[in-house]
């Protein structure tokens, strides 16, 4: 970094800051367009994208269904954040923070909106009494769930942004957030040295939340940074990440609302279990034009 930035007395937004997601970042909230959300027939309506935060929720739904909770059937609609879908009036009604994922629980007499991925996981886990672990260990599990919610912004908005998406690669922020990311990986590695899963012997929503970010990071799926961060050195995180990655429900959950990568791994909308066999992008007619 060669130039020193002197902050103005009062900051004003007069131009995009650059980088991959500059066009969707702004200092105000609320909708920018009138756009209703589609509705399907199932008890849960999800509007999301297969980023790590989105994957948390689709993995949870697929795990619930695999465990026999038929009431967890869901419709998943693609919310393309690069095209500003999160700023439509219908989406903002579900999540006033204009971030994915956004969920409508229409299973009861009163419709309930749920936003923030950790809140959605906890809502579903409590609703179906599943993936919470033993009650005597609940505080530990919830602590790790909230650890993820507080820590991942340093990985994503911090390291991921400056390493992979910023318009220029600046040494200071990359070094600062790489250091923090590696510290967090060491926290996990130490915890997993003595535990099968994050909070003990039971697979819980804490594992789902943390795996979606840190598991995929050490498996080489985030920011093309595996070598830079020496992720292979975190042996216990690697063992845990590979074990969760091998779960069929996790494989399916990673596919839902995915709009990039291999066509056979993209299920942009999900409305039934059969969609994984019939509606991935490699099985659809090419779009005209």
C-alpha cells in the first residue's frame, strides 16, 4: 500500500468502491424495485443462493428430510444477489437486511419470517427437535453456533474480500485477515482434536453452520486460498470437514440454489426430492439466446 488515505470529517457515498460486488453495495436499506416473491406448495419457502450462508440452510433442510421429518419439505427459489434480487420489495418484506438466506415458515396458522442463517438453523432445529445435541450440552452447542456467526465475517468480508474480490491486492488487509482466519482455524483444530464434532459426539446445527464456511475453506472451495492459508496443516479440521462432506444430505444441500460450477451440481430451484435427478442444469434444455 503506497498511498495514505485521510478520512474526511464526514463520509459520503459518491461512487462505487470497486471490486466484484461493488454494484450491490450501498449505504442505505429498503427496496429498490417492486417485485413479488414466488410461492410454492410446501410448508417452507426459501429464497437464497448457494453461498456459505445459503448452504447452511439447504443442508439443514436436506438433513431434516433425510432424518424422516417429512414436515420439512421446502421450496427453494434462487435469489441472484449479483442482479439485485435481494432489493425487491417482496424479499425485503422477508428480510429487511436484504441478505440471503430469507425464509417464510408457512406451516402454521400464522406465517413467520425468519432471516439470518443462524436464526433459521435454530428455528428449524427447535421446530423439529433435531440436530440440537443433548440438552445438557446445549449451551456448548449454541456457543459454537454463535462463534460462527461472529467469526465468519472476518473470513468472508475480511479475508475473502481483500484476497479475492477487492480491486487491488493490498498487503495490510490481506495479512491482517489471513492472520485472523488462521487463528480461527487453529481454534477449530484444537476443539476438534478432542471431539468428533464441534460440540462433542453429536452432529448439530453448529457443525452445519461452521462447515459451510470453514469446512469448505479447508476443502479448497473458497477464494482459491487453500495453499495460501496452508489448510492441510489443520489435520483435525480436515478430518471433520471430509466426514461431513461425505454425508448425502450435505451433497444435496450444496447443490440447491447453485448457479455456477459444473451443470450437474446446479439445482437452481428445488421443489421436490426428484429435482436432484431431473432438474439440474445438465438435464434441462439450454436457454435460448
